[in-house]
C-alpha cells in the first residue's frame, strides 16, 4: 500500500497511475450552445490522440474535428441527454489519428454540475481498436461460417446437451421441410421417425450420451422423417464439441434417397426383367439356389413350372414386337395373379416364364397334384383371350413341371428338366401340361441323335405316308389327308408332332416336304389308274418354312407336270403360322398355285392368332376346325361356341369347313347341327398305310 502525505505527492502518484493506464482521463464542459471544451486531459491522451499535450489544450477544435462526423452528432445528442437527465454516458466512436489510421475510442463519463448548474463530465477514454478488429474478425468469421453452412450440400444441425436444435442450415431446411424458426429450440427427435420421435428428452440421453462411443464420429444409415411425414434414408455423422461449460453435438445428415433409388434401380436392372418387371433368370437362379439349400433341412417339396407360349413367334413376327411385348406384359401379370405370395414368377427371356413353387406337400404324389393344379389354373388363365389394342388374341401355353426335393439337385439340371417336360407338352400338341420323368431326359439326349437319324430316314426308307379319310355327311369319302410317319428302327413309330418340328428347325423339312408331295402325287396317280373315283382329292400338309422356301413354287410345278392326273385334285393344308411374314408373297404364291388347280385349307383353325383380316385376302377354299375344339364340343360351351363361330365365319366368307378329330357320332351330329357337314377323325377312319386305306375304303365304297 502506498501512503500519500501532501497534495503535491498525491498528484505525482495520480500521474504515475494515470500515465500507465491504456487510456486517459478527461474533463469536458459545455461552453455555449453545444460547444465543448476539454478542461483536463491526463498525459496518456497525447499518445492516444496523436498530438502533444500542449497542442491538445490549445487546439481543441483539431480534436473534435477528427471525430467521425456522425459519431460526433451522436456524442452531442448523448451529452444533451446526459445534461438534461443527469445520467452518465458511454459511447464508442471513430477518431482519425494524425497518422492517418482510424482508431476506435470508448468513452465513459459521469456528469457533474457546478454551482451555476453548468454541466461538466469526468470520464475515461481508451483505445479499443484492437478489440474492434477482433470483433470484426469474429463477425466475419460468423458470416463465413453461416455462408459455408448454408451452401454445403449436407444438412448440418447443431444441438445442445438437452437435444434442442441450435442451428439448422439451408440444406437441412430443404431436406426436412421445416423452416428454421419451426425447429430452433425444439428437440431434435422431431426429425426422426418413431420410436425416437416421441422420446424427446430421453432421446439425447439414450442415444447420444450413453451411446457416445457407439455413434460419435461414425457415419451410419438411419431414417429421417420430413415435416410432411415422409420417411427417407439418411446417412448421419455426429461430432461432439466439448467446452468447459457445455457440450454441442453437430449432426451431419446426407440424404440417401437418391442413392437408395439408384441402388434399387441397379438391382432392378441386374435382377429384374425390364419388360415385365418380373425377376430375371439370374434372380430366379438365386431363389432356386436358396430354396435348394434351405430345403436340405426341410421335408417339403418344391416344383418348377416351365411355361412357354404357343405360337408366340407368329404373333411377334406378324403384328410386330410392340404387340408381342404387350402380350408378354399381360401374361406376366396374369401369372403373378395366379400364384401364392411365396411363389416366384420369373421371365427367362422371349416367351419363356418360370414359376417356382415352394412349400408343397412332403408327399411326392400330393406335391405333383398341387403343382398340376396350379399349372392347370395357369393354363386356363392364359387361354382366356388377351386384349391387344383392338385385337382379341387367343394364346395358349405349354407347361412343363418338375418336382424337386432335398436330394442334391443342381439348379441348371432342374431347369433343364422343366424345359424338357415343357417340350414334351409342345410335342403332344401344345396347350398341354407335362410332368418331367426320367424317360424324357433319355429322349432329350437323343433329340440331337434323332436329328441326325432323321437325315438318314429318307434314304433308309423309314418315312411312309399314311392317309386318313375326309368324309361328308353321308360318310362318303370326299378326299384324304396325307400324314407322314417315321418308322424308327429302335423307337418304332415316331409321331410327326415330334419330328416335324425337328425337321423344320434343321431345314430337313425342304427335302422331306418335297418327298411328301412327290409321293402323294404318285399315290393319287396310281389310285386313279387302279380305282378311279375312290379318292377324289388329297390334302397335303405344308409347313410354313417349306412354303416360304424360294424354289417351292417351281419344284411343285415340276412335280405337277410329271403327274397330269392329279391336276385339280390336290389341296395344300397351311397353318396360320404361314402368315407370320411376307403375307403379300404368300398370297402371290398361293394364287400361282391356284392357277395350277391347287386348293388351300387353313389347318388347325382357331389355335393361332386368328386375325380375321387376313382371311379375306387369302385364296382359301376351306377352314379346318382344330380338333381341340371338337374334342370337348359336347361338354365345353366355349369350345362349342368357337366351333360354331368358325362355321359361321366360313359360311360368311364363302368357304368350306371341315372338322378334325371327330371321334364319335355325337360329335359329328353336334357339328352337323351347327352347319358343318365335312369331317375327319377316328369315328370314320384312322390314318392308314396306302394298301390298308384302300382295302378299308374299298370295302365301304363297294357296300
Ligand atoms: P394335322 O395336319 O392337324 O393332322 C391331323 C392330326 O390329327 C393327325 O395327327 C391325325 O392322326 C390326328 N387325328 C385325326 N383324327 C383324329 C381323331 O379322331 N382323334 C385324334 N386324337 N387325333 C386325330 P398326326 O398324324 O400325328 O400328325 C400331327 C401333325 O403333324 C399334323 O397335324 C400335321 O400338322 C403334321 N404333319 C403330319 N404329316 C405332315 C407332313 O407330311 N408334312 C408336314 N409339314 N406336317 C405334317
Ligand atoms: Mg393337316
Ligand atoms: Mg389339323
């Protein structure tokens, strides 16, 4: 402690103290009308104001003029107010230092009034320039900080220790859909879905404080909830800033919806068929693999259904791919609606679909029954006409079934088995369901053999022609259909339904078809010579590929030339598949052949895409009602209706009509009742080799 004895000493000590302060003391008084005078200034004023003390006293206007004009106005107002109310004042103002710098000064003063009531102020002024600079820097920093926060793509949210939101940047506003004022000070759990949403106060405790080690600093995927209630996937990374007296959590949120959508799309592209949105082959294989693996622990059986649309190629080729696609989409839809939740419907490609049935009975025969029932349902569903723009299109499937159990079957093998069964269904006349059995595999492995053997069949004289009568209402023979037979040395009689498709695929049909025409002409010529009048006409099946062949016409004409007796007594049976392409060419070819006395029948009518428009332009003489409609004509109203329609149609177009596959008198009578008076079928005669045919019919002919 310092002891001061005299006034002199007292002044010295005071000077010592004041000279070492960072500011200076002053006394200011009002002279006349808002003019002011500095009466006292301590020594430090010289350094702060940048003028010798002497000058400061003598040239006071120099001091006041250096105060920024608007600050000086404020000062004056303050002083007036202080003088009126007797209050102390303080203010910060800018002062132009003689060095040229602007310095910030802070003044604090109290009012004293003399005995006349004149005001005078005692105060202290300090240089606060460096503090001001810091403040500015801090302000700049805050602005920059906010700028950055508002421009980053991620949502950044800071919360305090109680979980209350402190800041919410632009990206957060955009992402969550709340305005800043709607969230500031609210619990952050409002941005989360349940169960967090209603946890409020517990949220932070439960998820940040206690779970700190788990989540701080790590990013994790979670769900956020927007103001409108929609949930979205987000990536959340939380940092924790600890200060002496508080903790702040910074949450960085990235919207993953886009990425999730992309992931879903990528998965969709990789595992789903873009046309039908059904699982693709890859996905199916995966499901099948999973099923086989799981099955090893279970007893239940599963089944694979291989579904191929009959005659799809014809539709695609004739009406275009867009129509084909339309059908495939509708088929996919119907398939999906026909199976249970746990079953998988997949598209392998083209017109091939697979259905994977799981959890069938552990009993083999029951499982077969279940799978067959589903297959039957699918067959029925796909037989219902499709609406393809304005066209009503009748399609049918061939379905192969294989049952699998927990023995270690390979996925590919299963698929192959179902495929084989499907192929069998096709060979059996299409629109069929077939169950895989081991003999099929043996047959399939010989299919390639079959093709090479078929090549030899002609020269080895294993091919033969059989004939089946075409009859009128009185049962008289009005013609015969030529049906080819293959007598295989080991397999016995192989159905044309099996080997004609092989012949078509391999191109052997050209040679075989040519041979059939030649032999038929030869046979008709011989019969005509031996028994004139027995067989008035012969109908020959011509496959589409054969008909489209370039030199089909000259070859036929060459044969006709050698057999003048058959003129006007031949009919070619074409199927609707002939119309899949180059219809104009087909019509031109038909017309040329017509000039040479060849008539045309449209075979298996009603099973193809039955577009009525082409019927008008084809030079046909007859429609053949497919035997699938005749088969159930007595019991199935739909079949009866189709047969009836075909008959009415042929009448309307001035064409003849004949029904195939007539097996009973009742069927014949039903057809006659509908106005169809020509028949072919076992009821009249089976297809027979030429001499049997002649013997059979000669007997009838004679009687
Ligand atoms: P498609 O031309 O429709 O021949 C009629 C089929 O029905 C024949 O079968 C015949 O045996 C059978 N059928 C006739 N009546 C009845 C009946 O009352 N009940 C039953 N259930 N079936 C009957 P097939 O001989 O097995 O011939 C099958 C198909 O093979 C033929 O159908 C035809 O599309 C084709 N095909 C036969 N021969 C030739 C040929 O020389 N060339 C060509 N391109 N295809 C041929
Ligand atoms: Mg035929
Ligand atoms: Mg037919």
